[in-house]
């Protein structure tokens, strides 16, 4: 009975609401095209605004890139012009520096010939004047050495800005080592008639130049040189000169062209004929 009553109520409700549903559907069909058109117009307007905004941003970005490209182009032009105008002066400075190195090397090797010719056991503790060592010892006075040093550096100091601090440091260490050893050697002969080892004073105290040398040579490079007891100071000077040449090539060519290590050069030196070693 209850079920039949519920069914009857639902039938009445459906029949009473059916006209309203038909009316709502008719209204929906009428309003739908209008709503679609309004949505399309709003979407098109938003799309158009977005397109204009993107175009504006693109133009701004393009102008920004153009401005930076022009700035970079101008900057590169200035750098290239400055490099070109200073290159000739730099080459002159490098050639003058190397000319000074060649002259000082000839002087150093002549004054330190005893270290090049003999091992320490042949001269340590022996009187110079009473042995054949007198033929090979330097004769320069402190005044001569000072004049030589100033002569080798004359004109080079003014070119320091063109040479770079690294190259200048190598030149300074090269000169300091050579003149320091010769000065010590001359004083030892003059006052004590003795030739000390290149890295010691007559009394055996260390003449320590290692901290100075480590400014331009590595610990491994210096150790490789010291493994051979003959001509150590000259080979150190040669190693510094090799470093200077490499630095010069970097300045001139923009790349390293000397690739042999110090150890490799020492192997070549060991195999070299004696006459070539004295040249």
C-alpha cells in the first residue's frame, strides 16, 4: 500500500514538473548561442591583448639585444685598436728584455765558469791562488758588478708596463740569482782565497735562494735541476730563461710553444757533448 502511494506521488510530481523542464530547455536553447558569442568575443579580445603584449616584449628584447651587440662591438673595437697600437711597443720591449738576458747570461756564465767546469770536491776548502782554479775565477769588483747590473737593467724598467708582472718577476729573479752568486764568489775569493759552493758561504752557512727561485720555478722543477750536481746555477738560470721565453711567446702568439719540462731538458743536457755544454 505504501509503495503504491509513493509511486502515485512521484507520478503527480513528474507530470507537474514536465512543463517547467520544457520551458527551461527552450530558454537554454535560446540563450546558448548568445553566451557562446560573448565568450568567443571575450576570448578573442584577451588573445589580441596577449599578442600585442608579446609583440611589445619582443620589440623591447630585440632593442635590448641590438644595444648590447652595438656596445660589445664598440668595446671589442676599442680593445682591438688598443692591442694593435701597443703590440709594436710590446714587441720592442720584449726584444729589449731578451737582449739584456742574452748579455747578462754571457757575463754570468763567464764569471761563474768554475761552477760550470768543476764539481764541489775540486774546489771546496782549497786555496785559489795556489791551484789552477785561479784561471777560472771572476775578477769583477763590487763596483764592476753594480755597473753591470745597472747596465743590464737600463731601459728595461721603463718598459715594465708593457712586459707584465710575471715576465718582470722572472727577469728580476734571473738577475738577482746571477749577481748574488757572483758577488758572493768574488768576496769569498778576495777575503778568504776560497771558492764556496754556489749555495753556501765559505764558512758553510747556507746561501739560501730557494724562496726566491720558487717564485718562478716549481719545487719539482728545482729538484730536477739539483739532482745533477754540476753547473746547477747555470742550469737554474737556463730554466728561468726557458720560462721567460714561454711567457714571451704567450704574449706574442697567445699560446705556449715551449713544452719540454725542466727534467726533460736536463736529460738532454746530460747527453750533450762536453764542448756544447761550454758554449
